[in-house]
């Protein structure tokens, strides 16, 4: 546990510190006060308090996986995305089973056991396409954990296949789906979503996919892409909706906040939030999300040094080695770290590096 608490003369911050020390829950107003706070040592100390309440080991974890984008064809046209191509675009693609298998072979050669499989809202890919792909992957690589799709992709598949959500998830699970990433959350506030992604799923729809997934026994992660047009109040509303659903279902295993990368998107003029803002948002998230065990450091968007600093602002996990990443890199962000580099960063932060699986079970030393 962190010791030597920084002092503050701000009565609200002092009350928040007392609440956190007692393991209590802070309010939305408290979260807004933390986002407005410029005392980084205090924020880091509070976030570490909460981190060690949830994960007491002096350890930081990561996973070896690969992010395969099975298609870049998408009809949703999100303003923040530089990756998608509309149907008919000569740069559009759909990967064949053989192309995906070749990528999985490379993943296995690197010691990985999880496949993060995501794509776009392709107008022609219905549930039978995904069932065939998942079954083929599991038939050939039964040991691979399939961490696949996003809430918006699942809702899109249900609509295109004329199925309800529960049946869609049931069939995807039967075909081999093991867990669901938190992608597509952006900011869970419909004003923001209507401005940056007017054709994407609503806040209620994203939450309902997660609720049904948890109901069926699928664990998921949750994300937050900040730095577009949201206010601090809308950012806190996002956290509140996640905390409420976690109270209800307990199905989230981790939370990952990451900064919007504007290059090559329709939102290139969006207000950027830099490294200091990232650390403040990460710390506030850790303190507010008192029912989440794990928070990931977003070194993919922040770089290795800020990613390492995140371990002192509430993160207990360094995410993935990301053997392949296409969506963020399409917006000009190309940080890369391998297994040895991640282990070194964790060790130099004074923590023990360890490999984990999607459920955060420890597989062994890094």
C-alpha cells in the first residue's frame, strides 16, 4: 500500500481522501472535483489506495495477444475513425479464413493464446459468416481464447440477421465466442455519440449488449475513448453508467480509458487532452470505479513512459503486447512494445511483471 499521504487544504478533496481510505464510494460531484484537481501527487496517492484495495499484490500484468481486424468495411462512418472504408472502396477488405489462420500461427509462435478479433459494420456479413469463422478457428486452434467483436458489431449482426440480441449472443457463444472487448463505448452519453458517431449504437444499446452478455455468462471489458467533444460531466456520466451496470451484473473484468487520436479523421480539430489529463482521468476512474478490479494502462496511445507512470495512477495492468494493431495506427499513433519491453517497464516501476489470461488469472512470470 502507498504510505505518506499528501496533504490538502481543500475540504472536498480531504473528504474524498477520507472516503477512499475507508474503502467508501465517491459521488459524481467528487469525481468532477478530482478531474479539476491539479495536485497530481494527491491524485496518484488516492488512486494507488484504491488500486491496492482491489488488487493487493505488488504486481503488474499483461497478455500476449493479437488484434486482427477481419474487415475494414463499415457503413457507420464514425467521425473519429480513420480506419474504415465504405462498401465498394478499393481499399476495403474481408480477410479469408486462411489469412486469419496465418496470423494466428504467428501469434502462437510468439507464445500468445488470445485472439482479439474486431472489424467494421459490414453490410453483408450476417451471423452465419461469424459462426463459420469462429467454428473454424476453434476447430483448428481449440486452445485460443476468442475475445471478439464489440457491442456495436454484435447489435449490427443481430439486425442484419433479423435476430434478437439474446439469440445472437447465444449462437455466437455456441460457435466459440469466449469474451467481449469493450470497444465501441466511446463516451456513453447520447449527446456526444450523436455528434461523433450519429449512426452508431446508442448508450442504452451498448449497455444492453453488455448486460445480456453478462447474463449469459460472458465476461467483458469496458473502455472509454475521451478527448473528442465531451465535457467532464459527460465523462463522469460514462463512468457512472459503467459502475451501475457492474453493481448489477459484476461482468466487467477491466476498464481501459484511452485518448482519441485525431489524425486523418473528421475530428482533427478536436481538443486534445495530453499526458497530464490522461493521468488525471485514469486516477479518477480508478477511484470512482470502486467495483472494478483491473485498470489497464494505455501505452498504445500514450507511449511507454506515460504508460509506466500509469502504474502509479491506478493501473495494475499494461494491456497487451499488441502484435498487430490497425485502428489507432490508422490515426497516426504507432507506439510498439514487446514482451521484454513491457516486463522491463514494470520491473523499473518496482513491480513484479506477470503474464495473465483474459480473466486475469496469472499464467506465470513475464
